C-alpha cells in the first residue's frame, strides 16, 4: 500500500502482484507497480478521472515490460506470466475518486453503513451482472477475471467511480 499527499489531492494505492497462478502475493511486483503508478501519476495533469486512467495505462504497460525479468525462472511456471491488481483512490476536497482493476474493494462507510463501494472483477460478480435473476451462484468460482498483465487488453480500462464524502 502507498499513500501520497499531492497538494490538494490525497492518493491511496493498493497493488497485489503475483508471479504464478497459485501465488497470492509478490512483494517485488507489488512495489514495482506502485512505483510505476506514482511515476505515471506525477506526469499527469488535469481532471482526476483523466489522470487516473492515464496513470493506469502507463503503469500497466510498463509493468508488463518490466515485471517478467524479476520473476525467478521456474520450469513449472514458465508459461504463467506475472500479473497484478491495482486500486487507486484519490480524495479531492469532499469527493473520493476510485479506479481499479482486479478484486480489491474500496468501501465508503458512514457510521456502520457501507454507502458506496467498488465492484470486484470476479467471475461471481460477472455472473451476477449477466444473470441477475438467478439466486444460487454457489457453483460459480470466485476467481479474478480482470488483471494487469500480458494477457490483459487495453480495450478494458480500469473501472471508475466517484462519490461525495
């Protein structure tokens, strides 16, 4: 996780990188993605939404270029390139902006009630959107379906939400 005070804007970042399908955390990759995002963010200007989308695009592209050499060679996983999820939340005055790819969740709570939250990119969530009438989703695995990595497409930019604090 990384916190950044950018003058009138406060930025909170959470990255979870992995180096194989079965690894849940790759600290070197997570740190790399956070550093790349902060570098990209600092090179942007203008409205927050545009800055977030531009920083995601640049950091994702550079992560794909730089991450593979950091993964130790392992014959069992040589075809499984590194990937990551990323959540960025910017507080601008009384507004929170969130952009994300992956399953990390940002929640705005007032008192004991969650009044706003991001939607994780999981197979369960995709199934819920495509089949809202079906109540039993127990057979659907809760797998992440959108990540940053060599297999991700640029046609799917990060999702974006904003809300009043």
